[in-house]
């Protein structure tokens, strides 16, 4: 509609105010319905500016309409009327969101020739009747200074004042007053705004459903740094401080983060059709669609990352601006006495660093943290600045890992982990966090994204409130406390993959704890604890913990009493890290009952033998609908599989799946899973050249290996590797697997040396299985060589546990007692200690 012509027509006909307000209301409603379309074309700050400019034009036209009604044909020049209409708040910043209040300041000067109050009153009535959500203040120009001293909120809003329409003379007089306000009591104002921000950040902490405006790293943090910059430097935009306070790259990353929050907040307002600043689960699908994200989880990850970026930028550069205002000369001598290093100090539990200090190397900063007395700490933005911008090169140095290990040994590690997160180096120091950084968990259970949850779990571990659990923890050795703290931090780092996160996490933690130089036994405990970290809570909350079968199955996964105790404490920390109040007395009692009952079972573990366990598992298998649907012959074949361990290592459902695949096997079937770490599953009737296969993959570290004889001549192999491979590598591995069914294929391996004292053969392991343990120097192609030896001796390997560090390996192989092998143990020794090569070992020529 041609709004101006319609307005003029009503005025010329001396129409009513109601007609005018109705006309404006129709125009505004029509504009609001077009906002979704506008958002598709223009998002972020550009959308907000366009929206703001449209409101400017509407308010300007309303003001002009009021003047035309009052003055008629005797309308004076607008600058001659001593009224200025000024935008405040987000409207003043040109960041006004769709359903936010429109904050207006009307300033005027008393001139006897004008009835300014009447003009202002008529303007407000017209705006309100037309449906505009106004938040307004009216002041005489010379009253502005006094009003700003009465309330910090008024002073803050005045800092964002922007002229919309009215008298430029009045605006000029207003600008002088605003500058006077800006320069008055700057220190007091700055302190008040920082204190206000600290309270807000505590009230709205990091969350998977963040408040885009109020949360840590939200738009309010962005407002804070602008208010401080304007107070101190008088700038109209933060960009003016590029090259003065921060670099172009730092500002660019900050602006990109801010742009995303603008987009998300606008989308929320459009979807909710009201002022809604919380990114609630119910809004995420539609917000993702409006913003062009195909992956909802990725969208939320980007939002959380943006909030981290804004929080980090704000903390560092607010402090950099205000440090001159907060210097207390009386503390100078105290700081000198508490100096940790040149430019770095610790005072009353807070670590400071001078902004004049050049960025220190990573190891130097870690050394300073290690040197601190063992207590909780807070870190000043100056030290945060050091760690944020320190150079980190890959791979991490051995010394870096040594220093990290020393930090893990401290009673209070949480404050350092929080520092690493705030500085954005958590995933650089602990590479396992790279894929779970800022990752949300839409499970209706966790309150925090994966990284923050993991850190919160360490905080809970270091502040155990349950007396019984605290006593258990205190009884652990220093080595056990160390491994438990590492497991607590790393337990969820396998999330975000297709494979079960506990299995992935168990593979991921092994290389790290090896770098921490943990003992082999402790490394295995770490792997077991991560793999089983949800088992105790699942059993306690979902199963009958007074059922003996449940308890035996539970303990068969946990393995021993020490793991049970460690897992109990880990479960406590994990649940407490979920969110406030999640760990309650009901859950606490269930976990305690399970622990006590499992402890009793563990102490009498010998009274249930393999045969009994096998029978119990078979009972569960035959009850499944999937089993009942199998042909009778296949049912019989499955239950006659000789290996008890096959039943122990797999769930009933997986047992049936494996049986179905085995029945389908003509020559061989294989699958390669490279979504997380590499995993190869093979069913074969024809011989498999396992030595060749492992030799071709010897550049990858094997995490575990299973080999089971099933039925109808089918053998089942599952090999899991620590490393992830890309798509091209996975295709190459397909060729390797296919070629591995050619028994003429052979690769000449490098010489492998194994000494007799490095081999242990235990024929009393069980009635049906013996165990071969090889602890020797880590050598390329070692596992392939061992498997070739076993193949030559026709040893049937049931499963293999692979433990390797950079220099040492401890591989355990469970073998079936076939071919009178236990009466010919010397053959195993002789074959394994011979050097591999073209010639066969002398004993077997």
C-alpha cells in the first residue's frame, strides 16, 4: 500500500486518530508477515539492520504524521521543533530482533513556543495503538546526566543511543550530554558492568539448550565488551579497535561467531512468534532448516562453539582494556612476593599474567601449573590469554605428556581442565576430544555437551560427597587414582561415531595412557573401565540386581574386584557430571546394593564354572524370538559350537546374527567398518592367509582380535584396529582382504626376535583352552609373524588381546587344546623364538 498517500488523505479529510492508527497497524502487520521471506534472503546482522531501518522509517513517518495533525499547513522545519527521537538498546545498536521491545528515548528542550509534551504524548498513543511494542523514556536534555546517575541500566542504555528523527539541534545537545555521561565515573561504571556480567554468567552457565542472549558467550557478553570499549575509547563500533586491542584475525573470528548468534536468535523469534532466546530442543529442527543446516547436531555444535569464541574473546579483551582501571597500588608488593615467573603471579588462589608478557611456550605454561601448590585455582584473563595464543605443535613433545601426567596426579585437576577448555586448547592437549568438542547430547539425560560433561565428571571425582565412596577412593593407590582420573576425563570421547561409544572410547584411551607410561596392567584397567563405564548404572537402574545370573554376568564384564571398586567410583563421578541433582539417594542406594552384591559374587567367583556359564547363556539365546525363527538344523549347529568363549564374548543377539551370517557363507564373506576406528569382520570356509593379511596391515596397530570355529567348516574372524582410516584406505583394505584368500601370497617380513623367556604358555588356563602370552620388544610385523607360526602348528586361536607401547608389546592368545598341543609345548617355543625369513625353523624342516 502507498502509506504516505493514505495518511495524507485521512489528514486532508480530517479523519480520526483511530483511522490513522488502524492504517499503520495494517501496514506493520503486513510487514511482519514478510519477515520470514526477508530472512531467507538476508540473515545475520544484515537482516537486523534491514529490520531496524524499516522500523526507523515507520517511527519517522508516525512522527511526521503527528506533526502534520498538530501544525496543519503551518508545519515548521523539523529541526526547529526541539524534540529528538533516539533509539536505545538493541534498537540503537541496529541489532533489534523481530519480537524484541523497541526502546525509544524522547529528548526535548523546553521552548515556550512549542507544546512538546503534547507532541510526544500523541506520538506514543499512535505507536501503541498501531501495535508497536515500545519501551520508552522521556527526558529533557539537561535532565539526562542526572537520570544516568540514578540507575546504571539507564546509563547503559544511553550509551547505545542512535538518532532516528527529529531536531538535529536537539540531538547535538543530547550528544554532548551523552559524552559527558560516558566520561563520568568510568571506573565505577566499568566495575559495575563487570560485576553484573559475572552474576549473569553464573545464572546462565553453558548448556546444550543455551540462552542466545544471556548465556556465557551470548549476546550480552558481546554487549559488555562494546560498552567497555565505548566507555574507555569512545568508539562507535568495536571494529575501530582492530590493530589497537586485537588483530584482524581475532576480530574476524569473533564477528563470525556473533553473526551466527544473530541468525539463530532471529530464527527463534520467527519460529516461536514471540521473544524467545532459548535454543530449546523443540526449536532445533526448524532453526536448522532456516539456517540451511542438514545436520541438527552440527548446527548446535556450531552455536556452542560460537558462544565459546565470544566468551573467550570477551574475557581476554575486556580485561586488557580495563587493567589500567583496576590496578591497586597497595597490592604491588604482594604481587612481587607471589611471583611465579617473570610477568606471572599467584595471589589468593588466582593466577595472573601480564599482557605485556610475550606469549610463553606451552611447556613453560604447563610447568608453571605443575609448580603450583595442590589446591583449586581461578585464572585471570591475562593467563587465559597466554594459554589461548600459545603455539602448540604436533605431535606433542614427550615433555608435554610428562607435564600433563603431573597435572593428572594433582588432587585438584578440574580447575586446569576448565582453563584448557576456556582457552580452547583442550582438544589440542587431549586429541581424543577433537570429535566431541562442543558436541551436544540429545538423549534427554545429559545437561551438558560432551566436553563440559567430561570436565564436570572430574570435578565430581575430586569432590566426592558420599562418605562410603570417598573412603573407597582414598584407599586407592596413587597409580589407581591417576588412571581413574584419566578414565573419568576420557570415558565419553568415543561419542559421535556409528559404533558404540564405549567400545570406541576404549580403543581411543589406550594410545594416550601408553604415552602417560602407565603399567600394562593399568592400561588394561583403563580400557576395561571405559568399555564398561555405563555397565554399572545400566545394571543398577534397569536390571534385577538381586538375581545371581545378573551379578555373574556383570562381574564377568568387570573382571575383578579392583575394577569393581574403580568402576563404582567412576559411575558416581559420571552421574554427578550429568547435571545438578541427577545423582540422588535412590540411585545412590541402588549402586551401593549392586556394589555389595557384586563384591560377594566376586569373592566366590570360582564356584561357577565355564560349563554353567555356557548353559546360562544358551538359555537366554534359545528364548529369543530371533532364535526360535531359525531353522531347527541351524539352531542345533549353533548350540554345538565348541567354544565357550564364543558365547561369553558375544551378546545373545549377536550370537544369532553371527550364526545367520555363517549359514550364508559359501566361500567367504567380509565387512569393513571404517566409521570410527577400523574394524574387519570375516566369515570363511576356504583357508584365510591370516599372516599375509596382518603383514599387509602391519602399519596399523591392532587393538583386539577374535577367531572362532563355528560350524560347517566356517571360521569367524574379527580384527579391530586403533586407527581410523579414510575412504580411500578402506577401499585398498578391501583388495588386501580379497587377496588374503590366496594361500600362495606371501610377504617377506623383517626379522623378528622373540626370546624364550618372553613367552609364557599356560595349559591350565581352563579345561578347553590354553593361554600363550608374549611380552617382547615391539617390532613391525610381529603379530603377522606370530600368526604364521600358529598357522604352521595348526593352532586354533580363539581370541587375542593386543597390548603395545612404542617399545614393548604384551600379546595374549587364547588357544584351543587341540592336536595334543599341550604335550608339545616345546614346539611353540621353538617356532616362535626362531627368526622369520625365507627358511623354515629347523625343527619343522
